[in-house]
C-alpha cells in the first residue's frame, strides 16, 4: 500500500484541507472516496484502506473543515461562520475532481459514513461529482421537527457563547444524546461500533469525540 498525503484550498478560501490517498502496489481497479463522520477524521479508516488496496482498489479522503488535520485545536468542531455545510460538500467535490485527474478512467465511488453519509447524499442529489456509485453508511432519516428545533437552539447558543469555537453541550446532547440508549453503556460512545476495541480506539484518539460548535 502506497500512502500519499497532500492538501488543497477549501472552498471557504481560508483553510487548507488535509487529504490523503492510499494506492495498491499494482493496477488500480477502482477508486473509493471516503467522507468521514462528525468528530473524527479520515485517519480512522486506515483499516478499510488496507483491505481495499490489497484488492486493487485505491482509497482517498480528506479531513472536513473543523476536523483532523484541516483544523487547529481551537477550530475543532467548527465548520464556518456561514455556509459551512455547503463548504464541506464542495470540498468533497474538489477532492473528487483531483482524484479523477490523478486516475482517469478508473471507476469511482463515494463512501460516506454518519455525518459524511448526509454530506454524500447532498453531493449525490446536487450531482456534484462523477461517480459510478454511492455508499451511505450509518445514515438515517432526518426528523424535520427535531431539525428545526436544533437550528433554533443552535442559533440561540451562538449568541450565548463568547467564542464562535466554543461547543454547546445542550445542542450536542440534542444531536447525539439518544444514540447510546439502545446499548449497554460501557462507555459514552458504545453507539460508535459493536467492536469494543474500535470504541476504545475512538475514545483514545484526541482528534475524536469532541463536542461541536453550534455555529
């Protein structure tokens, strides 16, 4: 497996987006782009990259705005003052364009997990990239009344906090508080995976599990 790290300018015009691709040693049969979830980063998908490259499939991904190596410690969990969701989706499209240039003709797929699945759905619905297929992992149906309430609470929270980077626990509880209820609570993140080792790795990773800003 060959690892290549690089960066590109975010659509926000401010940040450099960290990106990486893992290539098989031989012929590239296809390319899978990964859109990671909230409060994590592309580095969490190394196991997937090892598995796919061993079968001739290249894997690429980037750290979204406010995540991983695309953000300072202060900026973790903060997308943008405005249009953050659009920036994240357009950055996904930017990486896709770069990868198409690097591997012309290779069948292309977008894999989105959790928050990344919703971003990937936006990319799909707006026809933002060229792809043979999409994989939506850990996705769900948006509860419209709850989403409306969440936006209202986030707006109030933004006015309450001195810093736009400061997370709001009430908003985060509304967004993620019910996720752990169906499971035996060994930790606060048992909903992440049925594999306890993966849960422990997530909790031990300083670039995972933080609360997000309401901005």
